[in-house]
C-alpha cells in the first residue's frame, strides 16, 4: 500500500479494496460473529483482542494495516450485509476513475430505519440491480456514500472530466474553486446528490483524508465522526482512518457514559451515542427531519450497534454487560434482546474518561467548567499546559487530573447540561455552514428537492407517531375494560 501522501491512480482503487481486506475469508468479517461473542453474564468474549494501551500514543501517520495495534484491530467497524448488495455498492465505486482511498455507504438506503415493507420494485432508482431492488423493495431510497480522497483538487479535476453532470454550476469554474469550497467552508465535505450511477440514485460526499481523520480523532466538527457513530458499510478501507475511527467510537462510548446513570440498557446507550451529533444540528429544530430518527436507527439496527460497540465496552474497565441473556451464544444477532449494563460512578474513574475525550471537544468542555467553577485564567492555562498530550516524542498515560475528577463529579444534571452544551457548540456552526454551502454546491433545484424530501420524512414520522399513540391508547383502554377473573369463586 502506498503512503497517504503518495498520489494514486484509478487502478490503485482495486488494490485499496483488497489491501486491508480483513485477514479472514471475507472482508466483511468483523471478528464479532455470533460464535465469537458468547459471553458470561458481565462480559463479552470476542475473537479480536484490543491491546489495552492502544490509545496512549496512537500514530495517525501510519500507511499500512500491519502498523495497526493488532492484526484484528478495528474489525468491529465492518458490518456484515448481504454479499450481492455489497458487491452492487462496490460496483458503484468502480464507476469513478478518480482514486477513492476510503469509502463507506450509510443511511436508510443501506441500513433500514423502518419495518420491512412490500418487495415490489421502487421507482426511486432508474435501473437498479436485482440485489439493490431486492434489499430495498418498495422502500427504495437514495444511497448515501462518503469518499475519502488524498488530494482534493486532483480528485475533483478527474471527476469533473468524467462526471461533469454530477456538479452544479460551480463545477464550470474548475476544480480549484470546487476544492476550495470543499476544504475551507462547513465541515470540509463536498456533496453531489441525486446523481445516477449504475442505474442507482446516489448522493456522495467527498472529504480529504486529513479532514476526516482530524474530525474522527479530535471531534472538531462531529460532522463525519457523528455519521460513523452509527453502523455504516465500509467498502474501501484505509489503516489511518480505521485507527482514527476506533478513537472516535470509544470516545462516543465515554461521552454517552457521562450522560447516563449507573444502570442502563443497550438501547439507552446506543440511542445516546446515535443522538450526539444531532444535538446541535439545526435541521432537528426545523420541520425538516424525522424527530424519531435516532430511535428508529437504534430500534432497527440493534445487532449492528452491538457489533460496533460491544468489543469496545469490554475494553473499558468501568462498564460491563450485566444480563443473563448475554450467556446465549446467538444474543449478538438477537434484535429482541435489550441487555442491561452497569457503570462505575467513581469520580476518579469517570475523571479518566473526561481526560480521554477527543482534544477539541474536551477543550470546549474544559472552558465551560472554567466558567462554572470560576477558575482564574492563569491557573486554568497552567492546568491545560500540564494536561497537554500532544507531545509525540513520549508516551504519557492519560490519567484524569483533579480538575477532570471535579468535572466528572459534578451533579448528574449539571454534567449532562455542560456536556450537551459542549456538543452543541461543536456541531452547530459546522452543520449550519455545511447546509448553507450545500445550496451553492448542490444547486437550487436539487436543494429544493432535498428540502421537500426531508419535510416529507418529518411529516411521515409525525404521522406514525400519532398512529402509534392512538394504537397504544386503544390497547390501554382494551386492557382496562377486560373482564377480571372472579377471585372470590
């Protein structure tokens, strides 16, 4: 494999798909198959082992999968989907001559967020493959992709030559301007929605690998890191991104634990994680997004969330599964099991979690507590200097300081409030500017279509919510009116 900084040609795309293909018979192997996730009542054994000290000094400049902490590191990120559907998604990537170093498909077009509907064909895709038609049925939806690239301008230059029709009018101004718009504004992503590739309607976002890895490891915007908090299908992998995303995922677990009580369920944990990046998203405050989106994602993708996070949970010393159902060998794939977990609320251990939060996000949380605790600026600056872990020449164990423990020991409602405010301040600006940038990069017609579809999803969500409310009330009424047995007879 070539280093990140080395130009690649389109012919290297096949190599990238196979290099780093997981060292099992299938590149989908996550190391988390049912047989490898049988567990005791409080722990989950897994095929892949995560070195306990892998976070202490992660090297995000790696260029080979052999440089990862272990041979099975990050297998949890690879979701298992239908082979024919996976191949159909990969064939879409092959229609781009510009080199794609990392790619994943995500969203409801890949992972259903509603109950399965009719298998009759959908009219969304002009000429979909049998695999895509079979998977989506009558609920056919546009399929979303993210493409990670090494050189933004070079990539758009090649793609404009091949797919000029994918771009709005801004494309006529050349790849230099397109790349500047991508890298300088919003979250560093350039989207081309409502384009047809291989007979399938898709939306793809282009991001520089440096931007992607920075957001995953530091949470400077949570725009792409938040998307990868949910199950996605990685179609082309990269060692640096895999390492950065593992940091992202374990950071999501820690942040959720700070927001949760001592005992909670899987759905509460995964729902908290999935909802992090929506906290400051302006779309959630407008009638342009299904308000039940997070609950639906978790409800219909519970086994995939389990595959993604169960190995990481086991690697944390202060949280564990506490549920006898985890003794069942097939519990990992059981969508009806909502296992319970428990975490240690000791401020010292929770202070270690605060200390290990992503750097950019942690700084925002620190500043919020500087104000809350009224710490003088000089004392605060000294504290930040002592907690600096950016020195690459030494391994510094990330133990929580007295300040971290004080933050973690705040009253639950106070800690929740400050953590959520820090998340909102991270998400709001990037999400808002990215949405505004979308009008320019997408074009007026496609933007209007996008908003209309979002509003339709919002209304559909409200309709289902009302129907479920009526259904639940009816069930309660029937239960209350049911004749009781004669206890005196």
